[in-house]
C-alpha cells in the first residue's frame, strides 16, 4: 500500500499532541481519549475490521503506562454509532480505559487463561512445498527454520535485510564458531534446500520476485517473524523511529498478505507481541505495529484465509528480547524468558487447533498483576 496509507497516525507522537500534553504544567491538565471505528474485534461480530486504526490501540496501551497523568482511554465504536454516545461515555469518567461500544452496550478487554486443547495428530508439513520465514536469518528465525524442518519441510525461504553468506562459505564459517552457519549447514546436509532471500519483508518487489522464482516449490506456509524494537519513551520518539519500527512488522505483514492472499496457504503466522495486548513502557511504536498485525490476522480470517497471531512475551535462547537492559526490566516485573522448545510446542498446538489469536507468556502474576492494578482504571 502507499506510504501515506501505512503511516497516517505518526503525527500523534510529534509535538502537536502527546509531547505537548506531557509538557503542559497546569493544575487541570487536558485528558487524551482516542476514538476509533472497528479497530477492535468482538467474537460474534461480522463488521469489517480496520487494522490501520488498531495501531492506535497498540499505541494507547503503552502511552497509558508512561503518561497516566493525562491519559483518558480508548473507545472503539462500530459503524453508525452516534457520536453523542461516545462523548457521553468519555464525559462520564468510566472506570475502564478501554471500551468498545456495540449496539449501545459496552465491552472491555480481559485476559483469560486457557488450557491447551487435546488434539490428535502431529504437525506435519509437505516435502513438496516451500515455507517462508521472514526475519529467518536471526536467532529466532533459525529456531523456526529448524522447527519447520523437523515437521517435514524440505524447502525453506529465509528472508532478511542483510542476507547471509553464500552456501559455499557455510562450512568455513561454522568451523569459526558461527552458529547460524552451523545451523544452516546442518539442515542443508539433511537434504533441505535453503533459499536465502536478501530483502526486507516490506519490499514488495523483492518479496514478489522471491515468491515467483520458478525454482521455488508451491508456497504453503508463511511465518512473519521480522521485526525491530527500539525501546524509547514516547516523548523522545522521532518520525524516523516510527518508520523504522513500523516498516518490518506492519508493512512487512501487509506485503506478505497481499502477495499470498490468492495462494492456498496452510498457515499464515505473525509473530506478534504481548506489548500490543497489555502495553509496555518504552514500546509505544512496537506495540502499535504488533496490534496492527493482530487485526490483520482477524481480517484475513474474515476473508476465509488462514491466519494466526501469537502475542509472545519473552523468548529465551537469543530471541528479540534476551539480554539487554529492557529485557532485564521486563524480568523484574514478572516476565520470564520462555525456552524456545516450549514456545514451539505452544505454536504447534495453536496451529492444530485453528486458533486465530492467543497470548503465550511465562508470567509471575503475583508480581505483574499488582503493578498493573496500581495504575488508574486497571
């Protein structure tokens, strides 16, 4: 989609709104409420969902943690909702800061525990198909590649902005201690064809060229795991930061959706984040990008297409959140890194069960829950 369509709400982070509100020093500070239309999905709904508006929910959930002093909340209305109802809702100072209005009724989001369903059969892939992993050349991508191979995949497309060394160099790199080269070499020696795609997932032409290459077997599965995170408070976020974080997840997910919507995929998985569900300080833009992907998956499901959004908390084993200061701060508030093997078992279960969206996390709720409940309206 055009650039103007992908980044319409970035001005919310500039001095005209969030930064100006935070700078106001008066006794009665203005309160920020964000109103959207069809940004959130309710289980029994049939209305069209708007992934681009869902950005604001991912953003707002994080701003609520950073700027509770002027934060009012989020209200999502359906088509045809009287604006007066929305204004009356806001002026009544409700006890919730996230509301959806449907047919005059109010709905609020809640996390609920769920047990893994009892399933028969194993997760098996076709040797006569190809499978794409965007962000497939990082530590997380390599784990996913191994998982796909274990399930029976024999041709993998691993994409990444920087690409990787030619196959003839893998053995030498592995001897020098390069773990990625060692993993790729191991899979190659097991008879798996590895196709390295040097491209950002958001690059439509490059991804289209990769998927239409005549050497590629029919594509049957996509795992969109590309992403970058730039922890920063909303007051310090720049326009460049916004585009840097939105591009791989938001634009990348949209490009892959557009390129594969006519293909009979067995699965289309987006690696989303729990930050888009419950918000997180320093992750305003990251949370927004991830919640867009959540909504895109629901849009795909309504189109009769495959789709699964997994809102992951921290992965261990070298995933995106591992050893930096931000990940250590997450651990201090009760989030524990998940061993990759356990996370992948959860992923298989979700795929086999036909789930559209789920949060997967290892949380010490005795630590995290009280911290969340200290904040207004939570």
